[in-house]
């Protein structure tokens, strides 16, 4: 995402404080990561692409309360990587956060399983603020009887409240994706979850967007090609944000 105003919309929607532990899925070049760290007590950011992971490491090297994880967020098509939960728990023990929040520009191809499985996990997320493909945003917020209402709508709305914060055009990204996006805020509701029937893995529930792998992976492949062809950019990417963060040394947070 290259529209800095939209990055600010995401961060404002998360309402971060030093008592928050943030999970970010899809570090990219670290632009959102550094903004999250400016306000949160700790950030765990996971990235599957080695080039982006290394670039982000350079950008946030001096920021103690950011932990970067080079791994796939998914163990397989339908389940999250257990290492994600291990790392999250380690940071929870260190920083003693009051809240855990998911704040991410989610890669299109993994948005549905990431949201669904995190909602059904034992981790109590206070909220999720995510950028997703517009088709998924419509499904998340669809009313019963509507054309977009389906399994994903039922699953998420059974245990959470959902709202769309902003419609995002392809021009907000570089390279531009072939589809539009939306910034969505999800509020998990413990009271709703208590009344909901037991849920199995997300593999039996939410549908993926049409052609998700082609659209989601394609956007990241284009970014990777740009990155590989412009190595000289490395020292310029995110340096202002990184410099602003240096010297931040948050202490442990009490719940």
C-alpha cells in the first residue's frame, strides 16, 4: 500500500496503545509495521517472502519491540502455522499486553483462512483491522438474503461484529492489483461466541474469493520483481519511519 493516508486509516481504526500486542500478517516492506510500532507495545509481523522479510529487517533493525518472523502464516491450506501462536505467546509473556489485535494488509490469497482461524482460535483478539479484497469485505458484512451472504458471513457474524471502514481503489497499491479492496474492522464478541455452536476448522466454512491465489499471489509476485530489479532502493525504503522509531524502548506492560 502506497497511500499513506490509508495506512493512517488502518492505524486509527486499531486505536493502539502501549498496552497492545499487534499481530501483522504480511510484513511487506515494513511500511505499516513501523507505524504500528510507533503506538503499540509490541508487534509480531510474519512474512513468507524472504526478500521482503530481509528488507523489513533492515528497516526496523533497531526497534526492540518489533519481532519479524520469516514463515508462512498457514501450516497448510486450512490451518494456521503453530509457530505463529508460539511467537505470539512468547511476546504476551514478555510484554503482558492488555489487548491483542490483528492489524494487517492481508495478502488476498490467505485473508479468508487467516481471519476465520484466528477468530476460532483460543487467542482472544480485541479487534481486527484488515485490508482485504473487496469481494471478501462484502461477504464479511453481507446481510442475510443478500447475494454476497454465505458461509463466511455466517461464520464471522456468528461470533463477531463487522464494519467496513473504507473502500480502497487499486490506485492505493503499487503495483496495482486487478481488484478493489476494503479496510474492515472486526470486533470479536465473547458473548456471541458463548451462544454459538461449536465450530470446526475453517476448511468446512468460509469460501475463498474467486481466483484468490492468482490475484493475491500475483500482486506479491509483481512487487517481488520490482524489489529484485531495484536493489538500490533498499537504503531508502522506510528510513524516515525507522529513524523516528529509534530509541523507543517500551517497558513491560501490566494488564
